C-alpha cells in the first residue's frame, strides 16, 4: 500500500499520521505539501491530518478546503482512492464537499481532549473491516469544533445507507445522532473527529486505532 | 466600492456562543434579552469602477466558494460607495 499525508500550514497531527502509517505499513508515506498540484503517482491511501490549518481562520477547514491540492484530492477520490480525514481533516473534507454536513462549535463550548468510547456502526468499509460491528473501541478526541451537523434528510440518508462509521458512546460535543465519523457514498472516504493515529502502539495509551489502518491495508492488498 | 458581507448561522443551527452570551447578559441583569446569535461581518474593498450588478454577482460567488458554508450559514451582501 502506498500511502500519503497532505500537509497544510497549521497541520499538527501530520507527524502522528506519518508515524502510524510507517509503523503499520513498514514504508514511509509520501508527504504532500498543500501547494503542489502534482499528485504523487501510485497512491492508494491518503490521510488528511488533524491540526489547525490556516489557524482555523474564517471557519475550520475553510481555507484548506480551497488549497491548490484540493482539486487533485477530489480527482483521487473520484478515481476510487481511499481517504481518511481526521479531526481538522474531517472538517476539511466537509468543506470540500467530499463528505456531507459540517462541524460546529462543541455544544458545551469547551475544547474536549480525552479518550472516548466509540461504537463501530454496521457498515461495509475497509476502514472498519477489522472491527466487529457493534463493538466498542477507545480512541482519543481533541477538538473544539466537532459537533457534527447535517439536516434531518441528510442524517436519515447517512443512517439508512449505512454510512455512519462510528458513534460516540458518550457524546462529548453535541454531535447529531452521536455521530463521530461518516463515510462517502462509495465508502472509501472516511471523516472522523477522533484520532485513530494516536492509538496505534500502546505507548500513547491505547492501540484500538491500529485496526483501522490495517483494515485499509488488507482491503487494498486483496483488491 | 466596498462590499460588506454578513455571515450568520442559519435558524435552527445551534449557536453555543450566542447562548453563552445570552446567559451572561441575563446574569448581569439584562433580563430583556431572550436570545443572542453571533455572526461575522466581512468588509471587502473592491476595485473602483465596477458596475453594481457585476460586483454583487462576484461577491455572491465569493460567498458561495469561501466566505460562507451554506450547509450551516446564510449571508447577506451590502454594497456601498467607499
């Protein structure tokens, strides 16, 4: 699996993503600077990392969502590439329209930084293929704007089509229907507020995120 | 020419900042406050000599592509001679 990580000014979980990908795939992922319009050849999987791209100016993810690399990212998505947007990466993916909805300020107004219990929703994506449907995993969250919002019709569609990947067991931010992560229509783009790349080895406090990267790698290996 | 763009959360979208402001105002004794909504005001200075209609169409395009996220926000444009 050839993986890449897009880096924006203000990304600060890019190193975490790189470390996780290297640890799991055994290869250094390609680092993609947001200003390039040349998409690296042969990529299978791209992570849009967390952080505070452009200082969260205007809206979280608004500037990054209009970066020069974004048309290339969209083309990659349209060609069936796998994309994981984590935290600010999730916000960026909703801003680009690759995923529906938006992330609002946390209902409790506080920045929430702690381990969260997530329930794996029944769905059929590579990202969750190594988890038992309905099982509980522990993945850290760290965000101020993680309150997922979409109109009722969109929420019904996401639930009806099995596009909710994860729900919070104990909703930390007011997200509609406890949604922590959602999938694109082809189930190859996942956006989530929790940080699976911060739960891969144990030294950070857990390893439940590891199976997500392994799931993508296995799916690509057998594809 | 100047364009003033007002961006605010749509009705029905929770505005926790507005809620906190409203609660604090009540605590300070401003009991007449029933609710507060917080928005943004963006001031754009445009090139001189633009026709008003054309300028408004361009600013609308700016709102749709960057200034507002129409999933959660609505916007309003005012044009004024600088």
